[in-house]
């Protein structure tokens, strides 16, 4: 386990699009935009708490 990466909460957070459960339309849209190099300069995630907004934002950051 990579404790240098921070808290257990963040260590267990999905690190790849593949690991995100559900949110298929959002994940597909972002992956398509990334692969074509046309990702918008800002993204707004909305939805219920614990649905994966912060998780997806972090994964996007890892894939820029
Ligand atoms: N779609 C998902 N697939 C896999 N794991 C998820 C998903 N959504 C949430 N999780 C897990 O739940 C935890 C909380 O998710 P996250 O912090 O991304 O939620 P959030 O939408 O940002 O919530 P909040 O509105 O409270 O900020 C994450 O650490 C992650 O492990
Ligand atoms: Mg959040």
C-alpha cells in the first residue's frame, strides 16, 4: 500500500476511469474528449454526495 499517497480514503479512491462504477455517460464523454484532445477548459460535476464527482475530477487531472 502506498501510504505516501495520503489518507486511506484517497488511496482507495478509484485512480482510473475503468474503476469508476456507473456514471457511464459522463465517463464516456470525458474519455472521448480526452482522446480527441478537445476537453473543455472547465467541467462542472453535479449530483448527490458520494456519487464520484471529486473522484472523476481527480482522474481527469491524472489524464491531462
Ligand atoms: N462511481 C463510483 N465508482 C467507484 N467508487 C466511487 C464512485 N463514487 C464514489 N466512489 C467512492 O466513494 C468515495 C466518495 O466519492 P467522491 O468523493 O468522489 O464523491 P463526491 O461526489 O465528490 O461527494 P461530495 O458531494 O460529498 O463531495 C470515493 O472515495 C470513492 O472511493
Ligand atoms: Mg466531492
